[in-house]
């Protein structure tokens, strides 16, 4: 379904991953996140490179399962199990309808309550930005502790910029992108208001510093398109 949520309504309590959002989420994220489709293909490539035979792969904040699909396709020769987690019942219901493979377990749960164990690939795909600031380091440490040696975390986020001029330019580019995808200026403005204080972006160097503080031996930015980026962190 086409995302038209903000043509006629404002979420008074902020943005929520409710049934309305779940019903249009595939269209919403594709039209809102530049480079999204390419990043999914590259998650599959990274998984093909780093999935360890017999290990577990985690899609934390799985929404409708696009990353789960990439993990599945990238690990077909490794006999891995996949654990996909989201705290939105509407998202989980739709994700469960998408997969029937016995090695994929889809769980309705807060990612902070998820036990990470014997993992070789963990993905947080535009999820950490919705986690309370004081809990972000806790979650990354839990992931680090549950990763096997040689395992990786893929962290994708909307990012902020320390330079006010760069921040302004990047926001303008992103909004121009969304206009080109068919969103109106009114829709963009309404969604921005709904996401305020709900989605809190940080700078790339803040993410890298936090990952290193959690114990990761090396981190690198492997993808960026305007104010969206993805990092690989190696254990």
C-alpha cells in the first residue's frame, strides 16, 4: 500500500509503529530512506562473507522482515538459524506471514530483552535511533557479548552532523529526495513533527566511539547516502 498517512493526520502522540504504519511501511521506508534497496542487497553480501556455519543471525527491530530476507539469502549454505525481533505486534504479525522456514524464528519482544547468543551476524537497521539514549550503549554491549569471535554487527542509522552548515545541506538534500518520491511538503513537515523526540539521530563519530567502547575491535562506515549511513563493527 502507498504511504499516505500524513496527508490527512498528525500522530498526536508521536510516530508509532502501529497497524497503520505497518500496512504502508514497505512503501514508507523505500520512499524515505535514500539507498535503502541497495543497502539491503549489501547486507546480503556482508552476510555471505561473515555468516558462520551453524551460528545464529539476528535481525533486531525486524519490522516486515526485509533484513531477515537478506540474512536468509546470504546464509543459505551455512545452516544458520535466524532470530527476528520486533516490539510491534502489527509488524510481527505481517513478518510471520512472510516466512514459513523452520529456521526463522520471529519474536514479538523488546530488543533490549533479547538474548544474543552464538551469533555471527547481528543487524540493527534504523533501530538504535528509536532507543532511549541511555540504553544505546547497553544494547550494543549485549550484542557484543553475544557475538562469536569474528562476528559482525551491521548498524544502519539516520545521522546528524556536527557542522550546522553540513546539517542544513544534508537535510535539504534528504527532503528534496522525498519530494522526488511523491511526498508533499505538508507530508514531510507533518512526519518531521511526529518523529521529533522519537527518532533521535547522532553523528557518525558518536556511533563509532560507542561501538569501540562496547568492545568492537574495528568499525568502518561502509555506506552513506545523504544523512543515512551504515557501519560494520567487527568482534
